């Protein structure tokens, strides 16, 4: 009698090195937005930049947490997107961004 062994390969989806959530994704100029960056802990992670394109950013030292949150008050009309930028010891930069909508701004058409 022969035994047949079936090997089933599983493809595991690796979590991204950095992910982003914003709340709210649409807001009026001058309001507050919360940016949450989720990173995969790794000993090579050094700095996390959290910010708004064309507006503001801040740097956070990595301390092996997975989640980092920043509130930006008084979001300006110029803000186009929120981003999380992970900088590693070897200088590699991993970045993710998401567009935001800032309402209540007088823009020429």
C-alpha cells in the first residue's frame, strides 16, 4: 500500500511595513485631523515622520510600539494628503500616504 502525502502550500500575506489611517478624511479648514501610523516593529526602524503634505510634520523616535498617533489642529487649506514615513537605520525610507479633502477654502477654478 502506498501512502500519498499532500503538501498544501499556504501563501501568507505579509503585513505592510507601514500603514496609515486618518480621521476624518474630509474636514473643514481649521479643524483637527488624527493621523495614525501602524508599523511592523523591527530593530532597524529609527524614525517615523507623521504629517500633512504642504502643511506640517513631526518626527517620532521608534520605541517598538506598533501604533503611533498624531493630531494636527487647524488643518490649512494647503494640506493635500496625510503621510507616514518610516526611516530605517540603513537610510531606507518606506512611506504611505492618503489624500484628504479640506473643505471651505476659496480656490480659483
